């Protein structure tokens, strides 16, 4: 049996908590610790006092309070992780800046030094202002309007040493059980960083001088190998930063960083990818920004994003966690169900400080552990339902090289990868996402490559071994035309198998800074049909992100083994199959769309909603059939249907290899097991 899954909730630090030490605050901490335990939480995570360098004068008080919190939680069997921003610091220049800072980021407890004080703040003899990232256009400190903030540079050795020192101090003074170090990316994207340390690293490791911001032969020119080197350095920088943090942590100390997306090309500009972060982290984490489900009732891009993160976690044998935001038991339930459906652990958090409401209105919203009790306690009491691994014969390959180095637009790659994931779910074809070509003993029998334009030499060798083993390779869209760094190759991979990919070059004028809006993309000029390059190798020139994508189902399904448990009728349900250690199969089902209810009264009083969060008070499945029929291949007399959020189990007899059952109207997540 695997270790107990994380059931996480945020432990909020607020303005009044800065009065620590105080007997009333001690009582408050004990009451909240009781709430965490009663709410089924086994790991609380600090949220607040977020831009930690702004609290430099208060570290002693803050750390002492965190130690008290940790001690009280430990008495109740609950762990405490710290969560703070390693690099961001609030800075304001006017009353409007101050209002924006508190209206949109109140949850940070946005304490900030004045400009004059910040000019003099030092740590171990070093001025904090000397660590700031520099805008490549202006030569001035980067400004982040959304956060009313500036950012310290992860390539600045003075900052890196100072942050390592802080992490050591944090662990010594707080008794925390884990760390989430946030924001170690290039937050302003490609407009940073032009500091002397980034320029020197580019010169030293790649042999290039960083061009002026107006140079169109370089900036946002994905045809330029020098610009691709710049992108590569930025990704390596963020990975190196988390490795440096790991170096000062005890061996095996739980450590993660924040990541809201690893699949979009815009993340390339920020240097954000868990494929880099995993070099230092031993946990994978997805921040599911905005509403879950989305305000239109769908899951949006969450499935393809989290499936890629889950692939990273599986390949490195570490936990995968999904952080979702909400303000009610309804959203806590959906967020938990989404995670358990995929096979990931859950972190539920409110984010009241981003609602644009005064404290008098926020006070009426429940605390985080108050709304997790039903799902978390169900999971705590029924761990056997979630202790299994994905039972999939199909692997979808996420090509990080294509994301980074081909085209530079969502439509060039990300839309095709996401399109393939969503298509397969709609067709009820079970699959996992992999970030490297699987070995031939991986257990997968079909490998799907949606627009793998860039293939490194080792990828090509792995694909050759895959085909030699007799397994199926199914590719779509631009395929194998570039090497692992985005350079066109003389002989694309498919040529050896009789496939000629007729793909023109992408011709776009570079735009800097980029707006990342989807653009028309380049299409293969081959006939839009399946091209067979061997008994088990098929390629279609069409893109999976197109309005009419290639029909993967017709070429994938013939290679699939007979499913031990599968849905026959019951539209509107996404299904995911798992196999337990004893060999039995379970089927988890999640509604694909929802009808939402909002707190209309509070929504009308909000000053802003740039964060995409709404106060959702109700969620019901939309367009999901209540009558469900499953095909059962394994011999058994009955199966158990579980409705977790109702804590209800129904025994269903197996008749003629099938079971039938009715899903209650309010249920959006159910499980079938032995």
C-alpha cells in the first residue's frame, strides 16, 4: 500500500495574526487546528505573509507563530507546510497602488516597505534592491502590475545565497514538515531578465551577447537558434533554482514549487515547466487557477494540463497534487473529485483576498477545513478505493521540445496536445500522458504523438525500438521535422518508413513582447488521410487542435485489449480505469460539465474579478445521463457502486456480463469496484 495521500488545506495568516504573541491568537490557533483535524485534513499549508522578503523585520515573530501552529497541528496528527513567494516583493508608488495591492492581493497580507525604506533594506550586508530583475526594454527594475510587485533574479548569486540562508533559518525556527517555494520563474515573461548576471550566464554558457530589445532577428524569432538558446537558458535557470533550494533541505524533505501550467508555449517565456522543477522537487503540484469547474460549467484545459503533471510524477515516483480554489462545500467537492478521478492528491484552498470584497463581507465565508469535511473524511475512511494505478494501454506523448522550440504559438503545439487528450476522453479511450518515449516493457501497447514536430536523436532511437517491438505508433500533425532544439533535419524520422511530411516553414514577423494570442498556423500539405508506414505505424497530417481533427478512435481502438470494466451507455461521463494491487479493476467517473449556482448578492458587490474566481455555491452535473450501463468482463456476481460525496454504497448484481444503476441527480462523481 502506498503512503497516505495528502489531504491539504490552506492555513491562512491574516493581518490580525501579526500581533503575535497573544493569548487570543493562541486560542484561535488551537480552534483552527481542531477544525483541520475534524475536516479530514492531514496537511495544512501556510498561506499569507506571502511575499516573505517584505516581512524581513518580522521574521522572528512570524516564525515563532508558525512553530506554535506546527506544534498544535502535530498534536492532532496534522502536518504543516510553509508556502511563500521566494522572489516577489510588493512595491507601491501611490495610494492607488496601495488600494490595488490590498483589493486584489489581500490574502498575501500585502505588507510592503515604502520606496525609501526599500532602498535601504539589507540582508547580511547586501541591499535587497540590488537583487531585482531588470526589464530588457528599459534597463529598470521589472514591474508586475497584477501584483503591484517587483521580482528578485534567480540568476543573481547574492540573492540565491541569501534565499538559501533564509530557508535554513526557516527550518530551524518553525518545525515545519514540508515546503512550497513559490514563484521562482520569470514572472514578466520575455521582458526579463536583463540583469548583469543573466547576461553573463548567457555569454558564459552559450557564447552569445543578449541583443537589444528592438532586434527582430532575435526577440521572439523562433527561427533563431540564438533566441532558442535564450529560451533554453531560462528553463535551465528555473530548474537550477529549485535544485539550489533542495541542497539546503534535509534529505527527502517534502518540497514542491507552484506551477499553473507546463503545456502552453507562454510558459516557455516564463521558464515554467515541472519537467525542469522535478530536478529539485520531490512533489509535483498544479495550481488550478480560476474556478473549478470553469464558469461555463466545463473543466476547460485542466485535464490535459494535470495529466501532463501526473505523467511527470509517475515517471519520478513522487506524489502529484492539484490545488483548487473555492468558497463552498460544492467547489471543495468538485476539486476533490477531479483530483481523485485522475489519481492525484488534493489541496483545497479559499482565496478570499482576491474577491475584491471588504473584510466585513469576507467574514461570512467559511474557513477552508469547514468545507473539506465530507470528501476528506470519506477518503480517510475508505483509502482502499483510491489505492490503485492507472489501467491504460494508450500513452499520449507530450513533446516538451516542440512546446519550447517550434513556432512559439499555442496553435503550433499546445492546442494539438490538448485536443488529443480531450478527444480521447470524449471517446472513452483510457490513456496516460508520458513525457518521454516509453520503454517497450512499459505496459503500453499504443503510443500517440500529436504534433511531435521536434524529436531529439534519443527520441528517434526510442521510437525505432518501440516499432521493432510490434507496438502501435500513431502520429498526427507536423511530425519529426526538427531535432530536439527546433532545427530542421535533413531526413525526418518518418522518411525511413516511407512517410514524407510536406510542411512549409512558419513565416511570422516576430512581435515583442508577445501577446500569446492564438494565430493561424502552418498545415502539412499532404492528403488529409491516414498514411500507413508499416503494420503498426500510422500518420495523419491533420492537427488534433483543428475544428475537425483526425479521428484517432478508428485507428487506436483496434489495438486495445478487452476492458475488464467499461461503460456501455451513459453519456456525459468521463471515465478513468484503475487496477488495484490484487488485480481487480475499478472505474472512476466524473461529470464532464456542470450547472453552477453563484452567490449573486456577493458577486454584485465585488470591485474586481481579474483572477477569474467566482463565489460558486452549487454544482450539479449537466448533460450526464443518470441511467448507466457497464460491461463487466471479469467473472463476479456483483459490483459495488459508490457515491462518495453521499457516503453511499450500492451493491449491483452482474447480469449477462453487465450492471445497471441510477446515478442520483446531484451526483457528479462515482466509483465502481469489487
